[in-house]
C-alpha cells in the first residue's frame, strides 16, 4: 500500500519515482478489493477507477484511495 501511494504521489507531483517502489515484493499475488467486497458490480467499478499505480500491485481500491488514507 505504501509503495503504491508513494508511486502515485510521485507521478501526480512530477517527482522522481523511488526505486524501491518498483520492487516485485511490493506486488500482491492476487487481486485485493476494497472492503474485501464480493459484489461483482462493485469489483468492476474498482477495476475501472483504481489508479494504475495501485492496479499494477493488485490493489483495487477505487479512485478515492488516497482520500481514504
């Protein structure tokens, strides 16, 4: 989660992306959905709106992920 947030904020503010955030150990093996939802429609929404920096780590938390931190 921290790697995704650091990556997203670096991209948003035009900062250099720290090397450590790109390490594979910061990527989950399977998709994790916000609130551990099982709802198919909500999963679809999360997949469409989650920032790419989170998606590549299998963290599907939606477009408001940084607002909830």
